[in-house]
């Protein structure tokens, strides 16, 4: 499936989930889709059943219905999965989940920040970084934290194509550029 098709499906689902009275929280819908994606990735048998043309659409829907009952999927998510099955797009669930997440972020004013620090940040530090980035962007920020010892100290935050480099490694690189004549 092309990225354009995944984006179309994701935007349609976002329209339904964000509509007043949908009965499902947007982030809850995302979590349910992630759960389904993870089920498929962890069970090659499930993925094969849902992708196989030898298995009828009705049987595939039945499998998704039973999984949805056990996992507590909202009817909107089940219906979306039925549409995906009907149109033979089950193998593209990972792309659909990513596109749906991006659509929700765009429509709810959230941005994703990838924060890399030299050492693990405690929850208070993570909250402070998240609040500071929210003030800088004027948007709600969801941070994904990771550690890279090569930074020596400080941290680097990337939001889209914007990089905020407060690392010792970055400062040393700036100093090196100033000291070495062009």
C-alpha cells in the first residue's frame, strides 16, 4: 500500500474518532490499533489467517471480532478493521497505525519530540523538558526519550526538522568550528 492510501484510511478514521459523540477517546483508539498491530506482529499464524486469500472475509471478520471482544476494542475500531479486511489491506496495518497517529497529532495540535540525553532522565526532568518544549513550540508535546552516552552531557531535542542541541558534544563542535579557520 502506498503511503497516500495509508494516509487516506488514517484521515477517515481520525474524522470518525474525533467527531462529537464518537464514544471513543482518540488516544484510546490509537492504543487499540497498536494492540491489534502488536497481536499481528507477535503471531505469524494470525497474520497469515488475516492475509490469506484462502480464508473467507467472514471468517477473518469473526477472528477480529473475537480478538476485539477479548481486548475491549471499541466498535469504531472493529468496523475500521473490517473495512481494512474487506479491502485486503491487513498487511499494511503498521503503516495505517503510524499514519493514524500522525493524523491525530496534526488535528489535536500535538507534536512529537525525540529527546536524546547523555544520561537517563528522571520523571521530574522529563516533565521539565516536555514543558519547556511545549513553551517553545506553543503546542502539546509528546516526548520519546532515549540515552546516548556520546553526547557527553546535556541533551538534544528534535521536533520535525528543528533540532535544539544543548549537548556538550554540540557545544564542543561549535567551539571547534570557531577555532579552526575555514
